[in-house]
């Protein structure tokens, strides 16, 4: 795997100003993500996981420190179409077909009709939705809608895929299946993935690196480099190695709740 740095945060701070005063969402975050890594962010609600992803995507502006995406500012990276973003809800327009939803960013970017059609077919195949392009969102299950949302984020072939708890609302059986499919997709495309989750098993199963965060102000309490192989059947979750990593994540979450001394 290349050691090319894709995302680098140094002493990153972000403070929101609200009617009730200032709220520090991120404090002194230092993190390097290399090309092809699958990095999960885990921590309690309000710890800054999603905020960090939004900073990478230039949807929020840091108030201190620095962040570089593909060697440029997040704003420049956005203009260069460096990333695709998958939100918690699929966010598909009900009046557009699945293919129409996938083609929407391509329309905005000015791709030709033929290119839009070809790319939609390609990414539908990537997420195992071949043949469903003519369906409407309401005709698909929740899990299939999320796969369509992933396909939309992949449509313009960005190097980075940012995923904000995309499977959080799905039942465990569907979630397990989509975790397997996401790993297979990552293996085929070698995208760099940033993934927000509240699930310890999901974080350990998917990731090459797990970033454990504390309650607000969001700080990194541990960065775990996973020793697990890239090919991971679901059964790997029953191994001692997997359980050891999960235990370390729990310890990091527990440490994050302890007051500073």
C-alpha cells in the first residue's frame, strides 16, 4: 500500500459560536491518513466525528491548526472533486430513478449524457445494483437505497470516500451484509475511506486504522493500526485478535470519559 498522505490534520481546532456561548467541537486533532487506508472514527455522540469529516469536505471551517487534503486546502480539494460524501440518510430524490439520482452530480459537473449513463451503469454494478437503475427509491429497501447513495458518491471517481454513519439506521443482518459488500468494494477500488460509526464491531471489522475520540471537546484518545488481514470474513469477529482490538477501542472510549488531570 502506498504511503502517500491523503489527509493530514495538525493541531486542528474548531469552535462554534452559539447563542449560549462558544462550543469547542474539536481540540488539538493530529491525524495522518494515507492513500488506500480505511479509517473509522468512533466515539460518543457529540465527540466531533462528523465534524471532522465535514472539515475534510470543506463543509466546516477550522478555527485553529491546519488540514490538507490531497496536498491542498479542503476548499481546493472540493473544487478538484477529490471526494464523494455519503450521509446518514440516503438522500435520494423520490421523483428521480436510481440511475437519475446517481447521475445528478454528473449533470451538475457537465458530463455528457452518454458519459453519465455509462458511469451510472458502472457504479451500479460496483455496488451490486445492476438492473435497478430504472427503479425509484421507494421501490428499494433501506439497504439498497444506501448502496445507491454510495454509488452516487462513487460516480465521479473521487479518490476519497467520506461516509457519515451510513448504516446506522439499518438492522444488524442488513448491516453485516453491507459491511461485507463495503469491504469488497474497497478492495476493488482501493479508495481512501473515512467512516464514522458508533459500533465497535463495525469499526474493528472494516478498518485498517481506528480513531477513538473523546466527548466534547473532541480529541483523539487513541489511534489503532489494525493487524487484521485485508480479506475479512464475518467470522473473523469471533477470533481473539478481533476481540483484543475491540477491547482496546473500549478502553480508549473509557479513557476519553475520564476528566483531565
